[in-house]
């Protein structure tokens, strides 16, 4: 392709066992344990025989606050695993690829993946699982100008407080973060009270609206926030009050929730409104969600992608990989080629929009990179 492809969803991070930008390693571990409780793509397994364990052992399901955390010696293991001990047995979840010895991903390794696949630039998304990494992102962007841009992050449960607003201002101002990452899972720190669309969050959303930066959202289909439609209703209220903010649905619309047995999509009205009438875009990122259930090149995913593009237009979507996590299921290059080689239903213009132009429209700093390293 004669344009620089942009990956809108990639990660770099230090070893998972450290503090990784948190005040201490224990706070990082708290976020990791909550995340592995919420994670559903990979099963829990008994270490001694690899058998699947159906019990959710990491958190009290009746208490989403930190008080619901179970004492199970939760820890970062090796080879992509988080581990714990319950009832005298050791368990693990294979959250990251097995080649990842200390659960770390350097900027240089990500760039090698990108060069091999022909990807020009990437947006570094943050998550508390990996750490609070704006400093790391700024260093990587400075070392590799034009190839990497980062997203800011706050403690979502306290985002409206002066402390978090000051942190956000520093990440945007001094560290030059190009957008804001917001995961509703982070609301567990306050027991999901208040909610992110409540009036108390107005200073946070007003600050972002004034900054002009986009928000990259991680929302769940089943959490204390509610259903995915409930998540979208909270977003819609924020859109109505702060219409100048642009939004990206990280991981894209969970279309498998809304498909019949012939893969015809019937999307809830709130999703249709957001993707047609509001400044809301969505990622095209199927291998990480579908790779455990369907083989490359994910033919059912293409039935869904085609309907989304026909219904809402290519300008609403951005391609992302979720590297290095996607390597649980396919290579980094395949997370791109399933789309570039098999989406023959798209025009060249639509393909370029999804692979580059829409990302540049959100983050103009990406415009200068036209080819690979």
C-alpha cells in the first residue's frame, strides 16, 4: 500500500511485577487482580494439570470495590501468565502471549513487529494492567519521532478531583500525550460510585473538551456499570453535555452480542445514534476477541465489518491490533492481513480511511509518517 498504515491500538510496558508508574507495586497488583477477575477471553486453569476452572476466585462478585478483593497470593508470573493460589491449588490465566517471559513489551520490540508487518505508526494505549505509563510513552515517542504517540490516563474513579486533573494536565502539557484513555473498569476503586456520567465529573469532561483531545473508551458488556447498552447510555449523556469531545470505542462494537444465526446485525438504538449522530468512532479489532473461537482470516468478522461500514460509513472506523496481546491467537502481521487481504468489499478509499486517514483526523501528529522504518 502506498500510504503509511496506523495501528490505533498497541501497547508497550515494563515488567508486570513492578510498580510501573504507580506509587507502589501493590497498587499496580490491585488493578491487575481486578482486571483478571473481569477478563473473560481466556479461561482460568489449574496449574498442575491445565484443566479449566469455572470458579471466579479473585474477587467477591457481590462487592466490586477494593474490599471485595480476595486474598489469594495473586501475582505476575512468567510466560504471559498471571497466577494465584486458592484452596491449596495454584491457578493461572494466560493473559499475554507465552513468549513473554517477564510480561514486558519494549518500544523497540513493538517497532520490530510493526516494521515486519509494514505498519508506519501506532497509538500507545494505556491500561492500569500495564501501569500508569505516560512517562514511558513520552520517552518512546521522543526516541522514535513520528512512529509512536501515547494516550494519557488517570484513576478513573477519582478523575474529577484536583489531583487527577493536575495529573492529566501534566500528561497532556509536559508529556505531550495525544489523547485520553478511560476504562470504566477503573471505577472499581470507588465501588462504582459516583458514575462517570454524574454531574461531579463535569470538571474532568470540561477539561478534556477544552483540550481538544479524543477519548479512547474501554467499556464492558457485563460489569457493575451494567450491560453494554448501559455503558453506551452513560457515554451518550456525556456526549450531550460535552459535544466537543471526540470518542473512540476501544475494541470496537461487540457485534457478536447483536448478531442472529446468519450474522445479521440488529444494533440497539443507542449504538446506532452514537455511530451516526455523535462524534463517536470505533475500532476494527476482531482477532483479539474472536481468535479463540474462529480461525484466521475470521470470515464471520468480515460479515460484521461489512455491515458496520455500509450502515455508518468507513469514516467511523479505525484499524487496531491490540499488540502484543493479539499474539495469543495470531501474529501481529496477521492481525493486519486478515483485514487488508480479505476485505475485498471495501473500496480503496474506504480501506485507506480505516487504516490511516481516520486516525490522522483524530490525532494530527500522526500525519507526518508516510512509510515504515
